[in-house]
C-alpha cells in the first residue's frame, strides 16, 4: 500500500473515532443552506481530526473541507479544487442520519491531483467498514478487493439514490426519475450517505446509483473506488466526473448506460 493511501485511510479512521465518541451526545445541531441541511459538533470534531492527521504528516497540505469552522480551529491551509494537490474532506456524510440515530453515516477523504482523485477512503462508521482506493491499485473494503457487479438490466437491479437539499425544481426532477426507475427495478434504497452509496456500488452490494445536487466532498473518494472497481461514473450529461459534477450516475458499463439513458429521457419531457 502506498504511503499516501495509508495516510488517507488513517485520516478517515481518525474522523470516524471523533464521530463515534459523540454518538448519543449531539451537542448543538444547526442548519446551513436549508432547514434540512444540518451540521453538528460531531461534523466539526471529525473534520478537525481528519485535517490534523494529514497536516501532521504533510505540514504544507491544502484542504477543501465541507465545514469551514475546521479551518478556524486548526489553521490549516485552505485550498482550491483545481490545485495541483488538495485534500477534499466530508467530515460527516449523512449528518441527518447521525442526528436521528440511523446507522448510515461516514467520513470521506480524498487526495485530488489536478482535479482528479488519486487516493480515497470512505469510513462507514456504524458498520466499521473502510472502503479505500488508489489510482491504478484497485479498490478494497476492509482490506479485501472489491469489484462492481455484472447486472446488465435495470429490471434486474438494486439501485441506490438520494434526495437533494433543494426541495424545489431539483427535487421535482429527482422524483420524476425515481418514479420511472421504480416501475421496473428490483428495488431502490435510500440511506442518506452518498459516499457510502457509491462504495456499495463499487462492492456490488448494489448495482447502480444516481443523485442530483451533490458536492465534490460527497463523491470524490467514492468516485475513485468506483473507477477502481470497474464501474463507470459520470454526470447526467454523460461526461466524465469532475469536481464540477453535481448530478451523478454510476454503475457497471452496461447498467450505467441504461440508467443514463433513462435519466436523459425523463429530463427531456
């Protein structure tokens, strides 16, 4: 295992330990962009633990962190997504689940070079499951190699999705796609952590994923796991994932193509 991946994993686990220490003791719960976009003391504590773990090993590291309070507490350098090298961190993906005691939330850490992930780790805290990947080195869950599944039809698939914080036109688009998929699919799951969802597709625990309105800290680590597992991940326009991608579609090559076509068909109505 390369040293950068080891550091990525250690940082994700440090964030997970900070979250676990606060389970059942939420402290302050605040809203951000909307009333349903929540942040807790655990989000901040996890972010601090993640960036300190990395900064101790790489004092010149630059970061993009979802929770800006982390910069005020730690004094680490704020980076940009297009930097030659930048760490992208979601300290607690699935805050709503955490607040309600629903066991699906994670820490997501990725190192981006020129806008693309080269190492990534997603730590599913309640399940104690660490999905990791490095460019060209495969994807792993708790040290075991993983690959995406081979289902080739939506009619035979289990598909994961999520719902955007934007409860206006973007939600309407999501619900239209949801209704169309639901007519034929084996089943749909929604657990509330996009980072975990992407890793489940990478590990063939689900067959495909789509969602609107995501951010790069939600997806960067999971995108790398998907790529290294043999899956395809794009925007809803079919273009390769970048840090500008907000609407994501992922699956093995055959299923990705079918799901993407369905999304486009619904969007054209």
